């Protein structure tokens, strides 16, 4: 894997770089005023609800209880004592978060004012800034037609600017075939050794086979699937004849959206894909946060944080683990 060609501590080397840096600064300043300030008030500083289970050190072992997370079972000790035991962790003051960024051609789609890439970039900037303000570190793996950049974890506002600049300034990936999201997940497993929170930011338009690597990551890390979508990917309006183009392969197809039968078939296939995605997330035991190009970022983050709070309360009250995902 190539390291990132950018360095967050270097001065711009050209007018174009300077302009990109200024653009990143402008975007981050806008997000600080319009998004992060609102989240501070709504979350009341409880940003750790977004990072449950991160920055943990092994403190003790004890017998398994029915409400424990099965991912914390120590199988070696269990086999030796013939009684299930779980690892008990203490929380570090510092936490590390990684953003696994799918920047393949399909994320450059948007039917309205925003493209999926800009929604992804703003989400990363907001979460990274909220974390680094509390002394935590953030890093990223970037995927285009392959995993081609790694930004090591660091703290501070300047590093967030570097991360935002790296995402926004990347050229559109070439049309080189379908996305292989499993490559990004497998690269993360090989690269990120210490337990962290991993945000997999993708539209999950990918070749099959990403579910198992996602589940394996979730056994070691706290993983959140951040699914970015556009409303037009779920339902087609009546727009007459349209030329539809596959952003990853370049293939074009002329379709008649006035045809009700075609629109119904499109909606049925989209609904089937939605069901398969949700099933994949449940099987991998990861929480999912959905961001839409026509949605509100603050609302999406607050809904996600509220869901995690409810689940934490239910878990503390002894709800069986197999029912916690339904909460």
C-alpha cells in the first residue's frame, strides 16, 4: 500500500495546493459553526456515545454472564477452565478512530445539490473534529480503485484539515471495474493493530464478499458502517427517457422511466438490496448509520447516538444479547 502523498505538516507547494487548503479551512469553519455547535448542544458533550468500546485496555477476566458481549469471550481461558470467561476492559482517556473511506467512482453520484463524496467528507470532518477536540487521534485509509493512501492517526485541528483536504482534493477514480470493498476491510485488518473505532464510510455498492471481512474486523474493533446513499438509488421518478451510466464501468443504458413497470422493477430490486445490506450488517454485528444526500447530518448523528444510548441502557438492564440488535 502506498503512503499518502500529502503531509499534514508541510506547507503548500503550489497555488493549487494553497487553494485546496483554503477550501478545506472554509468547509471546516462552516461545519464548526453550523453542525458541530448544534451537536454539542444536542449531545450535551456526550460524544462517547458515538465511540462505545474504544480505547480499551485489558483489566481482568471473569465468568461470562448472559448480558455480556460474546465478542469479549476469551476462548483460551474458556477452553482451559471449561467455563466461559470474558475479558474485562478499562477505558483509556485517549481513543483512536479510523475512517475507512470508499472513494470509488460511485460515490461521486448525486441527484441533487450534494454528491455522496461531499456528504462523506463532511461527516468525517465533523466526527474527526469532535474527537480531536477531546485529545483523541484520528486516521484514515482511502480506497479509490484500490487502497492507495494511509493517513496515520494524529490529533489536532490541523490534522483534521489535512484529512479533509486529502478527501476533497482526490481526483475521481478511473472507471476500472466494480468496487471491491473487501480489499479496504482486509487492508484495515492488516494495518490497524490496536483496538479502535472504525467508521466504514461507503455506499456499499460493491462486489459481494465484504460481509465476512467486516465481521472479522468487528471481532477486534468497534465498527460502525456509515452508509451513504442518494434518494434516486431507491426509487426512480417519472422523468421520461434517461441515459443511465454506470459510474464504475462506464456502461450506458437508455431507459424509459415513464414506464410504470420499469419503475416498479427498479424499486423492487432496490428494496431487495436494502434488505440484503441490513442483513449483512446484522450478521457482522455492526451498527449502521445512514447518511443521505438530501438529509440533515446533525439529525442522522443524533439519531445514531440516541440509538446507542438506548441499547446501552437495555444492555445494562440485562436484555439478552440476541435481542439487543432489535432494540
